[in-house]
């Protein structure tokens, strides 16, 4: 198949980045690292530690406690996917609540939080053969990644996907609240001073508003194999679909 490469996936919330990344990693025999889960874990830590109150973050208290935050992944023997752990506790479900979603973008905008997690992410991918998704993977964490993807979809489609995901876990949830949360996160992610969300110049744009995950995985698996075989980034791909 060629040399192993780093695949960097960025994009907006609820575009299916994590699902796409997991399946790409599975088909390629790569390691999948969910950076969003890492930022969500910090948000959960801040909430559970009482560092978020009066609708604001006590950044000083959070910064002082950063060394106490240990985030790592362990492979689920049943699904084969990595499970995020926060200080020895599995937090897969706890980090996916609407309350954590409300605070994850403000937490991710904090420079010292980003510095800590970016360093850890870079260490995780030293041996390559990694698929990593987030907001600044192709622009900041791995600007030299052999394959960069930028995933997007319409706000209406993303809202419906996120609402369906949360509906099973949270009661009294409205479609309007989910859409407002996505719009707020889009704004914060795209306008923050430190590592804002944007498409890298050499990233492949993946608009999956009208495409299935199977179609995306098939095409991108083949593209990743080509990049691994060529081991260079000069292939001229602009739009996937």
C-alpha cells in the first residue's frame, strides 16, 4: 500500500468527521485519535471541578490544574475504536452531553489548553499511520500532513444529525437549541485568536450534505493509498464530490 502517512481531518461540528476518521483508520489499519474528545474532556474536567460558574470559565484555576488533567485512549476490544479516558475514568458518554458541547469551543479557544493538547497530539503521531480529526489539525498540529481533509455540510443537515445523536441521551431537547449551539460553536471556532478553524490551502474539501459515509470512505481510502504510494502532496485534488 505504500508508506504510512498522517491524515489530518478538520471541519465544522456534526459533519461526521469522527465517524469518517474512525472508518478511514479501520480500512487503512491506522490509529485513530479523536482530538475533539480531548477538548471535551478538558471541558468536562472544568465543569466537574467547579471552574465554570456564572456562565464563565475561571481560566486561572483551570490553567493551574492543567498538569492534573491526564487524557489518553484505550482500544475497545468489542468495537475496535479508542475510548477516551480522563484521569483513569472512561468518559465516552459524559463528554457528549449538550452542557459539555456548550463549553467545549470556549475551552478550546484558551491558548494554554491548546498548547498542552497540541503537544500531546503531535507526540501521538510521531510514528505516522494516524488519522486525527479536529479544528486545526491540518493548519497547526500537522501542517505537513500528507493528506488533509476539510469536512463540511449544511447547517440544517448538521442540526438534524446532532439532534438525533443527543435525543437518545437527553430529554426536553429542542431542535432550535441544538442549531443555536452549532451556530455558536461555528462562530467561536472560526473567529478565535488562537488556531481558528479554517481550510488549509492544500486540503481536500469534503461536502457531505448529500453523500453517504460509505461513499466518502471508499473514495478517501483510495486517495489515502495513493498519497501513501506517492509519498508527496502535489496531487491536484480540490473537491471530492
